[in-house]
């Protein structure tokens, strides 16, 4: 029996002659779009994306995959040798947890290989090994193609995945549920003040291979916030303020990561002027002082002024130009 063929180029949306940079760029874009933290219903899609990238990012794996040729299509039944004698191989025993049986058969990453199967070498074998072995089983026609792949090190079996955090979660710390490459669900504690790009290592939760099991590295990423812009530990908030309050002064409500605060505006506040709320930005790591929150007022101009408002604004305009030069 065979297993379903995986068209890794189609999964990543790239051509078969795509460069490493194009493959990496396509993977990052898709991984962000279909990450379970953002799109919980896309877990299988995300798994396929990771598998495709794992196969194509490595020049040796990609060369091995390309040796299949371009005639295979997604959804077709894949039988590595295509010979009658191949039918006594039990593909059902080949699964490796994290990736599909197709991947495991092709690259020997599952650790199962063809050990114990009649006529096949022990240990995990790459496609060229299996192709040659099938020919030998048909009476020795052809020579065994390629050499047995060396066991991958735990470092090579490690996996990096983005972990997206809201700024509120960064401010307080949070416990997040994640799904490992093998499908296991784990809860991890994220400390407050974690920086973007920081890595949290989960030992032994990466891919399984002949060299052991790699680690899972969670890379902290910040989600875009609907209210704040971020400059290192400093938050910037654009506060909408009615024109009369800018002229006469007043009090405005300012959101923070911990709740809402009141802030006084002095009379004659200019739009765009930065005002600082100390310690209301992101918390510092390892008990370092928190960053600040910068408030930038922006004027609210009525789009549809009433007739009375227009009269008052015209009167104000006349008074203004009696005391100030009209701009050129």
C-alpha cells in the first residue's frame, strides 16, 4: 500500500525553482497567518506548512525530494518503488508523530525506517535507499542509489515556533497553551516583560530522529495593538481631543495596559505635543524599571458642524485674525 504524496511547493505557494530566500519568506508569511494562536482552526494547515518548510529549507532534503520528479501531485498515492515486491512493506508502522508518513518514509526522520522488514536494511532510510532496496528485491536489477543518511543531531531536530503575545499579557505575564510538533498540548508560563525575539526552550519537545529528540524553541512575538505604538519599552498613544479642550485645557481619559487614567491638559496644548506618563509602558525585565507611556494629542475637528457651531467658529476666526497674522 502507499501513502498520500505531499506537494511541498504547492503547500508553501512557491515554484519548484524558488530560491531559499523565497521559500523562507513564504513560510514566515504562512506561519504567521495560520499559527494556532491566531487561527485555532488551522492546526492541520499549520502542521503541513511546517513539514513543507522542514523538507525544502535543507538543500539535501530538497534535493532528495526533487528526485521524485514533478509528475506527482497532491492527493496522489505515493509508492516509493513502484515494484510488486514493495507491497510487503508495512507503511502503517512508519509514522513519527510530528510529520506525515510521507515525510518519514522519504527522509527517515521517524526512527522506524524499514528495520525488521524482509529485504530492507535496518534503520531509517532516505528515498534513494528505499528505491535501491526495492530494485534488489526484484532480482538485483540496478544498483542501490545513494548512501544511508547520517543520524541528525538534537540541534538539527530542534524546532522554532513563533509565540504571539498581546501587550497586556507581556505587562502581567501569562500562561499559554501551545501544541508541540508531535501534537502534544502543553501549558507554558511566560514571564512579564519578555522581549520580542526572546526564546523559551522546551527540552525534548522538538522532532524525533535517530540522533534523539530535539527541543522546541518558542520565539516571543508581540501582536499589533489597536491603541498603542511601541518604541522599545515605551508606548505611544494618540489621544483624540476636541479643539476647545486643546485651547482652554481640560481632562482626558488615557488607556494604559493596567486600566484607564485621567490626565490634565494645560490650556493651549498643541496637537502632536508629547506628554509623558512615567512608568506606564511595558515592564522591564528582571525587575528593571518599566517604560513610559507617551500621549500625543490629536485635534478632533467636527465633520458636520451645525449652523450654530459654524457661526461660533466664524466669530472665533474673526477674533483670531484680529490678534494674529493670517498664515501665508
